[in-house]
């Protein structure tokens, strides 16, 4: 995610509480989506909702990185 900000992401991880929270939540959603889609009979509506939440977090992370750059 955002290879152009790789060094900034590394610098912020573990040193910026807000960034850590956003990044962790994004990764947790990604993991949850992957587990749910791998299972048979998953709830498509819930998956779509989680994907939208994940996308909003990604947008928020991107804006935060732009602000810190």
C-alpha cells in the first residue's frame, strides 16, 4: 500500500499513535475479509460493507501520509 510513502510509513509505525490505529484497523479488516471470503456461504452484504470501511480507512491513511510528507 502506497509504495511512494514506504519510508514515511516505516517512520510513523510505532511512533504515531493515530497512524498506528488506522494502519492496524486497515490490516484487521483486510484479514477479516480474506477469512470470510475463503469460507463457504459468506455474507456478501457484510463483505461489501467491510470493503467500503477498508476503502475509507485507506483514503484516510493516504490523506494522513500526504499531510505528514
